[in-house]
């Protein structure tokens, strides 16, 4: 800011500062009057409290003196040190500067003198002196009471005068404050109201500030800055609306793509339903063919022909299992759970699977011999078979090992199947298992999807990861409350 602009700003701000200081002065004056009244009344009440306490102590000493006189008149004998204690009280009262009458200290000393004479006489216990001392005490008490009443009248009169002055001054100050606020604040705000109504009509035209009062100039300068900023925001809003329209068009296009994807998924569902129907219809002919082959096997004695029939029968059994698995995919109820030895199940699975793998691929497992659990054994056997076959196919007939490990942890059964292949793709690790998604040319993409479905139906989960420097690992976590 240049020096000329700084000087102009100081000249414009000076009237505003003077008006604000005047308003603060009026408010400070009003506050000072209220505080002064409260303080003066507080001091007066403290004085009255001191005087009242002093009168009470005088009255207490008089009652003690009266009790001593009553004891003497009733023929009794004063207790040892009784008059001395009364004299000590009166002596303490005469030394305190809390009396209203100037004669009170002298009269208290005379009472002490009378008590001293009464203490010296033992014949009649100083009755005359006690009477004289009691009379003096009553006179002191009456004098103090009279002076206290005069003080209360004076305090009340002064409080009324101050209240009247405050009642007169406060409305005047409030009236001046109201006039100041009305002229310097309310009227400018009323003018500003008309300007704000123009904003409701989207009129963002700045106003001229040449002939404005210096006090109002900062407000109207702020108004001009606001309307300019609003105009810029209106332009930004228009541009943002255009951007939103483009985004809506893009989202509409995406929705259309999703609709086409859903239509494709419906077609796949129809194909799956058709496949399930065909599987159901093919099971009966396959069962008949399998039975015929079994009967033919019994009638033929040629070992070569028997071996071929055994191969046909094995393939028919495998086709039957595939058809049953395809039908199981459409079932909504989970298979029943049975208690079995996991190590024995994996041993049988390895023995049956070894003949389906190339000789260069080794199958190994590490499972505690006494590990028993309660799960659908058929579903678990099929899931492990899919994992082992996937691992073997991933190694592409190269030498390696497929390892099966199982452990229990926190009531869950953890089964890991690892291999020495190239590992999972980044897409599968990032997006998870998807049906019909596979990186192999002849793969269907259903093996891992079936394992995932089996785990989820039991409330478990499946985790994919890669090993270092190469290899893949699949971990199945299944809840099994009856682990032993």
C-alpha cells in the first residue's frame, strides 16, 4: 500500500474510531456508575455488620452481668472468677474501635471500675456496684442502638439518592446510545438491505462510493467486493454445471455399459440353467452306460480288453462327478457336515491325484495325524482337488512341488496349498477371484470360484498371495468349532 493510500485510509477511519470511542465511553460511564453503587452499598453493609456485631457483644456482656446480679440477689454466691471474666469481655469491648457513640469506651471503663469494686467486697457481693454496672451497660446498649438506627436511616437515604441518580442517568445514557446506534448503524443497515435485495435479483452491479459518509465507506466497499466475487462465483457455477452435465453423460454411458454387462450375465445364467438341466438329463444315461460297462467287464477275460474297460469306467465316473458338481452349484442348502480325520482325507486325495499329474510334479503334505474336524468332507475334498489341480496346471508340466499344509488357530482351520509356479497375476491379486476369469488358454475360470463359494457358504474366506522369489499360495480359513 502506497503512503498516499495509507493516509487516505487513516483519514477515513478516524471518524469511525471517534464514534466507536464515544459509544465505548458512554457504556463505560454506565458501567462505572453501576459498579460504584454496588461498591458503596457493599462498604456500607460491611460497616453496619461490624456495628451490629459490636452491639451483640455488648448485649452478651450485659446478659452475663445480669446473670451475676440475679445469682447475688437469689442468695447465691458468685462463682470464682465470674466477675473477672465479665470484666475481660468489657475490657475487650472498650479497646475495639467499632462503637457508634464516642462515649461508649469511657462508659465501658466505668463499668469495669464498678465490677472491680464489687469483686473487692465479699459481704454483700457488691450488689450496689453490680446494679450500677448493669445500669451503665443498659445505657451503653441504648445509646449504641439509637446511633445504629440513625446510621441505618442515613444509609437508606443515601442509597435512595444514588438510586434516583442512577435511575435518571441510565435512561439518558441508553437514549444517547439508541440515537447513536439508530443514526450510525441502523440507518446504514436499512440502506444495505435494499442493496441485498438487488442481490436476490442477481444484480451484481457495484455501486459508486464517491459521496458516502466515511463511516459507511468500508461497508459499501465490502459490498462492492462481495458482488464482484459473487459475479465470479456465478461464472464458476455455470462452468461447473457444464462439467456436471458432461459427467452425467459419461455416467449414463457407463450405466448403459453396465446394462449390457447385466444382459450378458443373464445370458450366462440362462446358459448355466441349461447346463444344469443337461447335467440332470445326462446322469441317467451315464449311469446305464457305467452299469453296462461293469457287466461287460465281468464277462470279458482278456486282460487288455479289461484294462480298456477300466479306463472307460474311470472316465464315466469322472464325468458323473462333474455332472454332480454342476448340479451342486445350483443348490442353495449347504451340504451336511461330518466328523473326519483331515490327514487321512488329504492322504487319500494325494494318492488319487498323483496319477493325474505329470511325473515331474511332486505332491507333499504336512498335517498333524490327530487333526479331526467337522466339515462337509465331500465339499472340502473337491475344493482341495481344485486347488491342487490349479497349482499343477500353473507349473505347466515343469518340475516342482505342490505342498499342502494345515494348522488350527483360534478355533479355525487354516489350509494352505502352495506351488513353485509363476504366481497369480496382479489383476487377480487386486480384484479378487471372478468366475470365468482365467489366464490359462484352456482354463474355465471356475476352479477358484467354486472354492471361494465353498468357503463363503461355511462362513470362511480364501486368500491369494505370491511367494518370493516365485510361487503362489492359497489359504483357506474355515470355522470348525469341533477341532481336536
